[in-house]
C-alpha cells in the first residue's frame, strides 16, 4: 500500500477475480474506482458493498478485461 494525502492506493491481488481488502479498524474509508488516471482520474465511489472477514473489509469483483483503478479515500 502507498499512503498519499489520506488516500490509500491498493495493489490488487488477481485470483479468479479481483479481491480488494483493507482493515476494518479504519472507519470512514470509501472504495473508489476510476477508468483512467489521466488528469487526476475520474474517481467515483464504488457501488460494491464490502463484506467483513477476519477483521478485513473485502470486495471481490470478476475481471472484465478493461482497465480499472481502485483507491480508498478516507477522512
């Protein structure tokens, strides 16, 4: 992970899909997605609802073949 201006940028783990995980003890963080990083990105809040497993928030998505970027945006 890389911290930058209260945002945590995630390095995804590619399995059969994409699994993004972050600790549950950091409340107030929102998963955001973008299709490009040009001009600062087109970041929007993700509609995916995380589940909680072993003290982690987990969002799993099927890979679509198109580029996508993810970050956690926090308080």
